[in-house]
């Protein structure tokens, strides 16, 4: 069964550094998402992406964040200058057209020191 | 604005007993509702959805959910709980305003006791 993959599984970075989190959504999916989850608590929406552009972003998704789908398969989340409070699990998800349920990747644990 | 509420942070149930995890929603228009489960250190897994049709929807691992329009609820149920059902459960609603955004509840931790 196809699945969403994410790399790396764990990223440790210093405050102020840039990080890129990578996701490979399921190949025929059309809608892509990033979420974050702090300490196994609530799942916070960051951004949705459709037709090569952002369709919605949350207030968390400020100028330090950006997303790209550079080559038609990867979907990346970049944090330009990480802060301590960016430490969280980051999940990518994708949805195929007409089905609505999201398929989530296993997540990237980001630790900012 | 669309929203979902999960009023219980934790639900404890004995193995073999029926379980219910509650979810209420607030949407304008017809809701698209979902349940997901998260096991420790894993991503969320889709369990079931209500889009239209029968109010009782069946999903993975023996779970089902009942859509109740008058009570704006979408409670998750299982007739006989297993210890392996212990996990974090999230209710979600899809925003219908055209942004393709999904809104998640705060999660309910289910603990099934042997």
C-alpha cells in the first residue's frame, strides 16, 4: 500500500539555523499539508498546498516558514531561522482528489537547542 | 468558523467493554467528519469518515461512528475494547470554504485496561 514518507526522522539543530523537512506524498495525491504536534498534544495546522500554491496558512506559518514542491514528488517545509519553540513533531499529509481522508507520514522530530 | 471539540482528555475502559470517544462539531453547511488514531511515536492513521449517507459509518479495526445532525456530534464507538486500542484519538472536520483545510480536535487519550 502506498504511503507518505518523511525524512529525516529526527533533526537536531541550533537556534537560528535553517532546516528543511522533506516529505514524499502518495504519488496521485493532489493536496498537501504540514502540521506540527508538540509533546504528543494537539495537532496544529500549518499550511495547505494545492496546484503548486499555498491555499491556506495558519498564524503559526509566518515569514520564517516556506513550502515548496520542487520536482513534482517532494514536498518540503523550510524554517529559515529556527527558534526553541519550533521544537515539535512535524507531519506531512496528502489527500487524493474526491476522497477527503488524509494520509499522514510518520513525522520528523525537530529539536532546536 | 468550523471547529470540533473533544470534551474528554482521557477515557478509561476495561477490556471487553464498549467504548465511546466523544466529538462535537460546529460547521456551516454539511460537515465532512473524520476520526484518526495515533499510536506512540507514529503519524495519524485514518479510521473512518462521514461525508454523506448512512449516519452510522464503519471503519478500520472494528470502529464505527454515529453522525448525529441534531446534536452536532460524531462519537467514535467500538462494541468491545482491546488493550491494543489504547492510543490518542483525534476528530477532525474539513473546512468547506474552499481552502482544503482540516481542523482537528484536541485529542482524547484512550486507555483500555486489561
